[in-house]
C-alpha cells in the first residue's frame, strides 16, 4: 500500500521577507541552479503585506554554494534574512493507494506528534507526503511509521 523512503544529510534554507514577485522568485531559483545545486522540497508561505517566506531543501554539502548564490539578493532585498537548518532527514511516505485513502496525513501527523518528532517542513501531493525532521529523530520516526502503516 505505502512505501517509505529516507534521505539523510539534508539541509533546509529559508528566505524570510521575500517580495512576492514571481520574477524575483524565479531569479532566486535560477541563481541557485546556476551554481549546480539541485533543490528538492519547496514550501512558500501565503503572501503577507506583499512578502513571503520561501523554504527549500538541499544536500547539506551544497549549503556553502547556496549561501554564496543567495547572498547577491541581499542588495536587492534589504530586509532579506537567510536561515539554515542542517542535520535533517527527509522522510517520504508514498503510494498510489494514498490518492483515495482519506486520513493518511492526519494519521502521520498524529503518529509523529505522539512520538515527539518535530517537523521542520512538509510537502505533499496526492500520492506523497514528505517531512523534514531532525536527524536525531530519524530512527524513532522510521520505526513508528513502519509500525503504523505495517511497512517492512
């Protein structure tokens, strides 16, 4: 029914106070890509007073290159703040059956909450839910998800 994939050595970069302008957002991602950095999960907050927060995950080894790429935007965006969280693990729970199975997200949030696992970021699709968690919680989270969804 459902599968679990674990990706280690992940970092998350959050850009705070980004003007909600699609051309600017595109230029941010183009700049990161031009440095040969592959990003994974992307999360954007709803606009508030014309600004958004933008978070994305990447391999930890690419953080220095990403910071270098993003630093050029500090001149263009005076109030830009760049936050980095390292030592993360990405857990992806996926399966075609999730498309027609209500409550998978609710069950996962409940299971992780009961285990005291803090979430750093969540992205979803109809058949996939991905969580960024602290690396120190990886073993516990994997075990409880396997138990809850009867995975091997």
